[in-house]
C-alpha cells in the first residue's frame, strides 16, 4: 500500500509516464490477416477474410519472470483486445516495467497486486500450493483464459500434486508449483453477446458459410439432386467426416 500512496502523491511521475507512450507502443505490433491461408498460400481455414485492422498486443500470460517476483504493481488502465474475449489490464511494476495482463473481474484502476507470494488482493498471482480451499482462480498455465472462466481449487493431494476443477467440470491433477491468478476472468457476460446483422460478423474477419446442400456434388457430399434435397445421407463435412455424433475427443478422465 505504501507504493500505492507514493504513486498517488507523485503526480509528476504519473504525467511523465503518459507522456512516454512509446513504452506502451512497444507492446503493440501490427497484425496482418492471413484470410485462412497457410504459408503456401493455400486456403486451409474456410470462411475467413476481411475484417477491421487490428494490432496484436503482447500479453504476459504467465507472469513468472524473476524480476517481477514479489514486486508490487498498480493497475493503470483497462482495455479491449480484439484477439481475445477477455479484457486486458495495463499494469506498472514498482521497478518501472510495464506489461499487459488478462484483466480480472472486479479489479479496478488504482488497485495494487503482487506476484510470487500469497496475497488477498484480487488479481495477485502466486503458486497454487498456497491457494485457498474452494476458491476460484484463473489463468492457471494456459487453462481458464477465456472471458468469465475460472478454476476451482479442491485441495492438495500429495507432496507434488493438487486437485483442480476445470471450467468444463473435468478434474485435473497438476503440480503445486503452477501459478494461478486470484479471481475470475473479466467480461463475465460475454456469453450474452448477440449479433444483430451479418455485418457485425464481417468486421470480425468471418465470411458467410454456404450450406453443403446448396453446392454441386463436386464441391460437397451433400450437393446435387433435383429440387431442395436434404443430402440423402448422414451429415458429413466436405471431406466425408461425420459431423453429428462422431466422437472426436478422447474420453475425459475424471479423477
């Protein structure tokens, strides 16, 4: 809290930070759309193309660098990122580093957070061996990074492993050295988003998807026929793979 008080008192330092915007610009790089093409120029992902120009923002997802360990930080701003459903936060560490991190729900501008040791501040990140029973965490390794998702801590199993409940309801055993962020990911009402017109999807780099029954037989297994035929076979992809009822994932192992 002493760092937070000093930050509020020292207005000159605050103004100098926002004048030196080149530091923040270094965290943003131009992003070129591929329109679903691979390195040979062949379309491998269909129904992609167009959309608004966006920047790719370099985000510190793991926050496990040694020079951030046990260093207090303060939240400067909350921003929208076109590349993910979760909001992002710009934080300033007391050692002068700036970085973008996934935003945590209820975390407000001006609040402080820490990395490394246990802290009851929302947004703090520490090893899960110090986690609280039945408490909600997010951004554990590369799990639970989407908007509104979280992981539930279910206790220590052994000297090396802990038990977690994933957003899908699946149980996992992972190393207790993994770091977790205290709190739920922001934008918890993302699932209520609704697109009112096709133009909103086009701005997100998504093109129309033509039905297989509207194609010719050479283009899709469902194509052809007289009139409005429904394909005459089980629903398949353009390459003949079942799209309804075909198990693609391995059986989830509940522990």
